[in-house]
């Protein structure tokens, strides 16, 4: 592994820092991060990066990491400038722009959607390892993009017409455990939740048939245009945090738990969530080819088409709501991400 940015700066000496370093903000900038939901295992990289000083190494201070109230709220607040950066999703970036508030995705944290179709051995009567087993079942899902992606998956694997979709509201896991449905469409954290409640759970990855992203990092386009080095610095620090927490999962989880004491009671579940995300969702072909955070057009088109088909509101042109401009592929933790975690 090559030397860290911190050690490189140290070797340059104070004079180099005084003169300013290429690729770093000209002075220490303070930024904020709004999460899409209450802090949990999916947010480990940001807390790890802040706790380990990786943002400071990049010349920025993350003054606040704040729990949010959904990806829609997070995208809008970033677009309005009430948060410098936000953790959000592709559907909400498309809809927020369509609604007249400009917000841009500057990095992909989760290359694969976290959406899964899962079942317990009790609910299905057998291990779930083939989507054809879902034919003739009742599948509960919550609202929003999870339901849309679940439907797309069922269509892609050829069983949609034989499945009854049940609106499970926000109680998908409990409806499954109580036997009200045979299987469920949710996110992998729901499947982990069911497992920690004592069930034996099997999951099918929606991303295996439907290209779509999970968490994204977004900011206002005007902010990015005026502060490009700060955006690049934030993304470098975040990529380093993700790599470090992948290689040090216990310490990474400690960082998010220490900042959010309520997670101490579910520390093991928090770690299971992070390890699943790090292993199966942060990496992918685009990361291997280009680096951490890289966008491609296909997943955006998938989600835009699904939103339009569901008449979800005004959907922005997907080509105009994301950029790879601020991803520093020369950086060891961005361009060399897969090497850092292998």
C-alpha cells in the first residue's frame, strides 16, 4: 500500500502547506453531511473518515453529520444549500431536479441497489435460492422505490404475473415473520433484521437482474462549481474512510457507535450491515475499471424509466443529474480503491 496522504504532506513540511498543496482546498473548509436516515451500519464510512482524521488530511472539516428524514428530504436539503452534502438515492435526485430544485450526484457509495427479495425457511417452507420459487407466492413490500425495483426484478426473472404483491407498509419484516406473506421485498438490512430476530433468512439480490444504484452523495451544482476542490477533497476522504472501514470493520463500526450511543445495543447487527455493504455493494465493475464512486448511465436510465412508468411525478433527464468530474482517479483511495480493499 502506498503512503497515506497524511504522510506525504508531512514529508513535504510546513513550508509546502503554507504555500498550498495542489488538489487540496486553499484553506480549511467546513462542510456538513446530511444522512438519508438515522445513523446505522450503512453510514460507517463517513464516521470512520471523520474519526480517523481523513477529512482533515484533505483540508476540510466535517462539522456535522446529521441524521435525516428520507432520501427525498436529503436530496432537497442539499439542493437548497441547507446541507453541503447529502446521502440520497438516484430516484430522489431525479425527482428533486424534476421538481425544480437542482441537485447533483457527485459520487456513488453503493454501486448495487440494496434491494433484495427475501424469505424465511418457515415462510417459504424451503431455502430460497432460485427466483422461480417465488411463483405463486404472496410478496410484501413497502412503498416507494423498493416496491418499483422489486416489481422490475420479478418481471426480469419472469414470475411477476404469478405473484401477488401485498402492500406491507413500513412493517415488511414483521409481516413476514408473522406469516402474513411468503416473502418480502426490502433492503438487505431488513433481511439482517429478520435474522437477528431469530429467523433463518435467504435472499435474492435484485441487482443481479436490475442495474440500479444504492446510496449516492449529492450536493448543489452551484456549490460544486464554486468549490470543486472541496468536493474532490470530501470524496477522497470518504473513499479512504470506506476502504479503511472495510479493512478494519470493528473499528469502523466503533466510530459510528461512539458517535451514536443508541447503536451500542445493536452493535453486532450494525457490523453485519456494514460488512454486507462493503463486500457486495461498494465495489463493482465500474469501481474496478474507473475507481470508487464512479457513475455510469445505465442505472440512471433504469430508475428514470421506472419512475416514468409509475407516473411518480416530473422526472429530470438522467444525463444531467450526475457527474464524475469531481472523482480524483489519481488518488490511491479513489482510482485504486479495489487494490486498497483486496
